[in-house]
C-alpha cells in the first residue's frame, strides 16, 4: 500500500526526550515518506488542550522534574482526549517515563504522581540500583531490542497484559520476567535507544495500526541498514 495520511501527535517533545527518542518520530516519518504516505506531525505541550484527531499519540521519557510537570498537565488538559482516542483504537505509545505516565501512578518517595490510567500499572521509584543495559523482549508479533535505564519498578496488575517476555535485560521490575504493558492499541515500554530505528518491523506495525490496515499491506522497503542496526542491537543484548 502507498498513499493515505498518518496523523501523529507528539506530547511534550521539548521536555520528554531525554534519550533522543525523537528518533522514533523521524523513523515513522521516513517510513511513511518512502511509501508516499503523507505524514502530519503536530505537538501538544504544557497548557495545550489535546485534540482527539490523530491516529498515533507518542510520549517519550524525561527527567523526574519534567515528568512531574507533564503528569500534572496531562491529567488536566489531555487525559480525557487520550481516553477517547484509545477508545476509538488510535495508537498510544509511551516510552520509559511516557510508559509510567500511561499507568495509574508513579510513586517517588512520599510523592504520588498521578497518571492517565490507560494501562493498569503502577510504578514506584526504588532505592536500589537503576535497571540499566541492553534488552531484548519477545512479543507475540516478534522480538524488540534496545536499551533500558530506569529507577522505577512497574507492577502490572492481574488482567493487564505485559508487552512481552524478557529475553535479556531487566524489564518492568528486574524479577517478573516481563516488560512493558499493552492493550490492542496502547503500548508502554522501557525499551529505547531509540526504540523504532532498531525495530523497523514495530514501526511498520504502528503505521499499519494507525492506518487501520494489516502490516502486510504496506509496500516493502529495502531494510538493509535497519536490519544491520537490529543485528548489532541483538548482538549487544547477547542474542
């Protein structure tokens, strides 16, 4: 398939981009352009009321101080629109801190930071070492690889599906064996580095989901460079 339009909204891109995860947006844009799919990117930052008119919503990770500011703003100006978007099966992707804010809450000591509750997870910042390193995660659709670096320990509630099974790395909490959380169209993950350039297949899955088609309907691309980056990431993870 070629043609069509993909409308993407980046939430707080100037604040929630600590791991250069803006590369995820560039990957989406490039793979759309190579297929002659129009890519329309808008941003929604502090004090902006979110419009429920996009097919993909993206939220990256940030420093704790910035994450607190964004969390309060999300609850006040964006939560309702995000819930409506999820209900109509728009894609919502949260990476690292963005993943935490898609859950119910993030506890930092005695402080309670409220999330938007699209995923049935809660996160607590631990006193122990950060969970850092190369990671590989097996999803139903395939394996994703990248890097993780987080102090939060995320608990996935009974009945909430994790994103996948940890093959290498720490995942949500360092001991459960699972990483991230997902519904049919809402995904939260700690995998960055950034995520999509190392996992072109996942990028295409998101594009297809946003367009309402099967990934097999997308025109194939020459992914020699993407495959090489993925192979390096798999090697770094010990696979």
